[in-house]
């Protein structure tokens, strides 16, 4: 009598058996999260998980994290790297995008305005200093524009007496 797989899936020990890419992506994410939970201090893991949850609930893309000084201290470069890695692993759950799990966190370096920039990129991009420099330059230009816009909005608010806490 042949052995029957009662899990409803393929035999993970059989290298000849094709793997379901979605299942592999889910398992990879689950194992990674549990490894992070085991090795990170609880407060850092909790902060990381809050950031991941916020990103997922926002539907991905850009989110702004508001942190008190204690959280800022916990949100180290390592935690930021892990956030980007988790974003890649979550992105790999989307059918047809399983390759995102293989993306790596690349340090983009410091620009004039953007400091300590990192990005999740395919390995081929991470190995290309020119592409990384171009990414940093675009990010730096975007940061400069954001700061300029914020300063202009603050000036408008001041001129119209709309700045909170200011009294004439």
C-alpha cells in the first residue's frame, strides 16, 4: 500500500515534487517572522510588527510613522532593514511576484537631504553601484522637494495665522 499524504499537499521532502509557490511564500514568511520574534528584543519586535501592520492596513506603499522618543530609539537601522525584508516577503505572497522574497536590502548611503537611506531591490540592482546611486539621488531630490513644500506650507500657515499654539 502506498503512503498517502494526509496534509493535502505535496511531500516537502521529495525534490521531484513541484512546490506550490504561494505555499512556499507563506511558509517562508511565517518562518522568518518566528525567527525575528525569537532573536529580537520584545519591544523592538512589537514596534516592527506595528509598522508592518500599519503598512499592510494602508495597502502598501508609503506610510508615515509617528514615534515618540522611546520608539525612535528602538527603530534602529536593523529594525528598518527587517521591515523592508518583511515587506518583500509579504509582496511575494502576491501571485506572480514570488521573486520579491529574493529581494535584498541595499544601503543607498547619504545624500544631501536623505540620510541612511535603504531600499529593497532585486539582487542585480544591489550589485550595481550606479543604479543604487541613481536611486539615492532620486530619493534625495524627493526629500528636498518635500522639505521645501513643508516650509512653504508652514509659511502660508504663519501668514494666515493658522499655526497652532501661536498667539499675536
